């Protein structure tokens, strides 16, 4: 089954709407006062950097898929990178350690998620334009 243009439009809108609760979950996870938050209880053996990378990978992929133009997707990734940096600074005020490596993982996740989303979505969009 080939996705139609209306289906892609609805998927883009749903992606844009679902981005916000996922963003709120990532912010909550980064600012929770305990270093061992919800995900650490279930995935204790997973490195913290992997969690940072995965959270921002999902956000980057959602932003890359929801936005129509490449330029707006680039700005969304820049915004995610800036948000990650600000959250790292705020972490020092809520009892957690600020880490440059967490920000590197955030940035790498946001960039790679958006790139993969654009590589996947752009050919589909061009087919129906």
C-alpha cells in the first residue's frame, strides 16, 4: 500500500501534535530532581548518555517529519540543541549535575533524528507534490 498525499498530511499533523507531550516528557526527565528517574528504575543498566541521545533523537525525528521545509527542520533542531543546553544549566539548580557530554548526546540525537526523518519523508512528499 502506497501512502497517499492526504494520509501524509494527516500523519504530519498528528506528528506535530504529539511532539509537544514528548517534549514535555523529555523536559520532565531532565529536570526531575532525582538522578534515578522513571527510566532508570526500569532500565538501570542503560547509560545516561544513551537515554539523552534517544530522547533527542525522537524529538529530532518528530520535528523533521512534522515540518514541511528543510529550513524549518534545521531551525527546529537548532532550537532543540539550545533547549538541551538550557536544561543542562538548569539541572545544576535542581540537584543534578550539569554535563557537557549530556549536551553532546542531546545534540547528536536531535541532528541524527531529523536527518533520518528528512531522508525518509522528503521522497514521499515530492512524489505527491
